[in-house]
C-alpha cells in the first residue's frame, strides 16, 4: 500500500470531521473508530498538519478573484484527482490554492466552511470586526453591489456563470437572482439599473420555450424556472412590458402544470417523482408574487402548496425536507422558508405553528456562523414578513452579511463565495442573495 492510499472506508470521513461538517452523532462514531484505527489516526494527524500550516499564513487577500481560473485548471486534472483518496485531494487543493503566503491566509477560519465549497470559494473571508448594523451601511453596500452587477452583466443581458465560479446549468437562475438584486429598491433605482434589468428580462424571455419553461431540463430546472419567473414578475411590477407579461403567464402556467397531486413540487417536471420543500418554497414564492401582481387563477394552487408544506412541519415547528423531521441539510433554512410562505397569506399567517417557527428563525438569526447566504436570505425575509424589520436579531444577521462584502479591488461591492452552496452559484449567487437578505422588508 502506498503512503497516500487507504484501505479503510472511514478515512473518507476524516476531512469532514476536522472541518466540523459532520452531524454530532456521525462525528461521535468517527471519533470512536479513530480510537481503534492506527491507519485513520495517521490520516487525521497528517490532515491536521496541513490545516495548521494553512491557518498560520498571514491574512492578506489577493488583488483579484482567482476562482474561475483555478476551476478551469482543476477541470483539466479532474480524472487524476478522482483516483486519489479524498483526504489527499482536499489537502492538495488547499495547498494549490494558497500557492504563496498571501493568497489564502484567511484559511484559519476554514472550520466554518463546507468542505465542498472550498473549490469555488477561492477567497474565504478573513475574520472581521462587525460594526453595529446601520441603514446607511446597508444602503451603501447595496448600491455598491448593484453597481458591480451592472458592470459584470454581459451585453446580451445574462451573467456569465463560469466567469464567476458557478456551474453553467444555473445560468438562468443566477441571471434571475442578479435581476432581483437589481430590483431590490426601486425608490433609489438608477437609469443604468433599469437598462440592465430590461436587458436581463429580454434575455430571460428569449430562453423560454413554447411550454413556458425557463431553463434547460435537468436537476436545476425548477430552481431556474421559479427564480426566472420571479424576475419576470418583478419586470411586470416595475414597468409596463407586454412581452414580459405574456412570458409571465406562460411561466406561471408551467409551475401550475407541474404541481404534483400532493400539492408540492420536485426537481423534475411532470406528475411523478419525489417532491421536497426546497423546490416547493421557490414555486410558492413565484405563485404568491404572481397573485400580488394580479395574475388570476393561482390561489387554489397556493392553497394546495401550503397544505403540502404544512404537513412537513414537526410538532417542534421545524420544517422537514420530504417529511416532518427530515433534515438532511439542517432545519434552519427550510423552517425560515416555510414561515415566509405561510406569512404571505392571511390564512397561513394565522397558522398556530407560525409563532413557533418564528422563534426558531429568530434563534437562527442570532447565530450567523457558519456563513450561509441561502439561509441568511430566508431568515431575513421571514423575520421581515413577520414585521420584525428592526429586531436586534435581524440586525445582528444583517451586520454579519455586511461584514463579508468585498470592499476593495476589481470585485468591490460583490460578496465572497464562501458558503456550502457557493460551489454551484459562485460570486453571483453570493452577491445576489446577500443583497436580497439585506433588502428584505
């Protein structure tokens, strides 16, 4: 057996254990195994030495975003990497990313981040001293972010996902999120923002097929479609656009057509297949906004969707993924998303479980680490929808969001892609979700 090969299946768990990403029960199992396995203990010690060296590097950020360049190089070596055990691949990746002492000195905070997110998150945020949240800070940060989005938009109206460390399958959804971020505060909207929105809306309309579908088939379909529908609905709400209204009607009908008999939605189109809360809450957000904007015929489908969602709420008020008490990625985000959907309807807001859910959401707001832009958005939106716009817990969360904005260099105004979902969405996702989190309410 060579030095870097492992015959023990438990070795695959060691990086996640050291990075704090295992559930408590699983972590305890791995720790018990380590007590009796000399081979895995050696692997743990070797990986720990790598982390120790990385954490000792000076916290000096690079002058530009290297994620796309690094990802391109890594793609060419993918086959070779896959033949190596995970602990070696992670260690080699981290060492390659730091290159010189200045590049990733901030990796002494790596235990706060998801292991899978280290590839696209080529610059992980350094420790920051958070100032108290202020409206002025928020307004300035959002303005800088929107300016960054304007100048990174492609001439045809979309955003180049590969350029910003994201997966191409999410181009429609990330373009939509970017447009939603540009629409976040119409009261201070500039003409440049309005032009950027029109270009983006026109591009999204061009991606729609005859059935109303926005985005390609695949596991990203319903995410792409619902986010794009929301962006088009904002286009209708903000400006008179007959073509956009037609596209919205087709997109809404696509969501309705693909609602399962149970009331929820899943990754794929059609009447069959598993449904889950993560997909369902995005379709509900689109239908709820369609109802607010004045599109007819959506309320029965909202009612069915909320009924499905209600069945996923546990007696403790936590929302499960496929069923109650099913939390493969934790309960905080889904609980916040479920509360947000319920609060946007009179009947849902009166659900006796909502107060219970909001207490959990508020608790999540007071614990912003580890960074999670997706959770931050839903937590902020749920608390704002509950009328808690000035809640100290929400302001604490917004301060955490503000603290991670890039302040200098070419990417000033954007957000560092340093959470578990950044491997899919890169800097565009991080920036758009951070803006939406700040602007909720």
